[in-house]
């Protein structure tokens, strides 16, 4: 085996460090007002995550793809961090969760005058419910096989299915729903309404791929940075900048 040239040794020793210094590859699906390339700083969640990671010592680059491709890309190693993940135990097979950095209030919508009442999941059994494919909403809801769930590619699609009578309910984070109902769904906004009781309140996490050599450190440092942002007022200032 030929001897390693002495001038190569520093480069060989540094190569693992150089690999770790590469920007983190962030990914999300279009989910305004939290993640969307059309919004300032790619949306509220993207803004908070990039700021916190920067404070934690990580540069980053942002990609936006459909949800199922984002999850599959994280599993495959195409991306390092999924920035808008609700907790789902099955994702722990390929990702490490941070603490929640935002909270999503998940609510049902119905057509006005439908008279649907929701106090328990069994109240929903007679109704078809539009859900976004690949999303985890709440453990009991996700695992209940008696619920008649109909897959949709997005909330906009689910809302149009609801308006057309193809389903009786649609499900989404309240702020996300209000965002779309005030924009591209404005024409049908007056014909839809929220049920009073929310399904759940879900924490929003980053999910770091287990294959990244610093997956635990990234999540831990991110959590500390978010806490620091809460304490110094920059977290609240970011929410205000995005209209919250």
C-alpha cells in the first residue's frame, strides 16, 4: 500500500469536520402560513427554524416539495431536517424529534347548516372526512378504522370536496384553514364553518434524519435556541412580523 503523502494528512483529518459543516438540507411541503416559498422568509415556521438553527451554529438551505415526497426524501437521505412535523411514532424509525416550537389547533369544517355535532370520535362515524394524505392528526383519530377518511392532496382540495358535497367534513389547522379561506377559497368561505370543539392541539417539531451524524445535537441545540429566542423577544417579534 503506498504511503499517504504528508500534505494529504490535514485534509483527510479535516474531511469529517468539513462534511458536518455543510448546510443542513431543510425540507417542507407548501403549507401557508407556516411554510411557503411565496411568503416572506418562506413562512412563519421556516423563519423560526432557520433563525434557531443559525443561533445553534448551523447554516441551512430550504427545499419545498409535496408532503409525501418530503417524508420519503428524509428517509432516503435527500434531506436532513423536515421542519414541519407533527409527532407520529412511526417516524421515529427514521427521524429524531425536537421539542415542539409551535402549536397547531386542529379543527373540523362542515358546510353551513349541516348540523354535525362532535363530542367524541364515534359522533363522526356516519360522515366522510377529507384528510391530507400522509398527515398525522391525532393518535386516536389516525388509528380509528371506523372513521371514513378520504385522502386529499391538500387542504384546498379537501375544502373543495367538502363544498361539493363529496365529503361531510374536512380537517386542518385553524390558522392554515383561515389563511386559505381568505385567499384562493374566498368564493366558498361563507358556505363553510368550523365545528366548535377542536380534534386536538398538535405540537410542531423539526424531525432530523437519524442518518445524520449530529441528529441528537441538532435537535438539542435547536431546542435551546428556541428557548433563547422566547426569552430575548425575537420569537414574539417573528410571530408579529408574520401577522400573528
